[in-house]
C-alpha cells in the first residue's frame, strides 16, 4: 500500500522492496534497484553523499567521457580523496508498487586512473544533493520498503 497524507493526497507514487547486500551486513545499507539508460543496476541510498556517485562498472556502462564532464570535482569517499567529473544522467527509480520515477540527476564519476583499490566502490550511491532532495521518500525498515514520489 502506498503512503498518503491525512487529506488523502499521495505522499508516495511508488514503492520498492529494498535489500541489504550480504557484504553490507554490518553497515545495513539500503540498496534499491534503478535503471540508467536501459541498464538495470542497484544503488545504495546515502543521504550523506552529495551526488549520485557512479561505481566504475556503471560509469563504464554509461560510456561517460571525462572530457564531457560539466566540471572537475573531488569528493572524500571512505576517507579517500577521489577525483572525477560531474555529469548529468537520467535514471528511473524502479517500483514494485505504483509507478517508477524518472529523474535527471548530477552524478560524480571517479577518474579511472587514480589507483583506487579493486572493489573500493562496488556499488553506486544515490546522494541527497542533486537527487534525493528533489523527491519525497520514506523508509519502512520493518516492511523493508523504500517509498518515493
């Protein structure tokens, strides 16, 4: 069942079951499915991240050219300074119930040649700025559901 305000207006237009990957058992990161340019993937919901942060795998699938970045940028990820570029990408939050939600977001794409350890960024992140701040969202940990709209 989707969430509504007390006046009956919808709070959320879509809902999806989230999962917590086995390798994140101790950190309990909420991971939801999404689609970018017809590529199905998943991303961690991270309200502490300033942008969508693309994993190297997703950046490769999207064929984002560093020369076409909106601007060069650097982020501190897990205590490591990571350089990269900002790009605009389209994504769809996938829904199990209701409707998926299309968004155009700013994404940080790490530079390939900075010697990051293998598996340093195994998944992408959906950050608050330039992504989640544009929507309403809620998490029901008991039902393991992520609501959005």
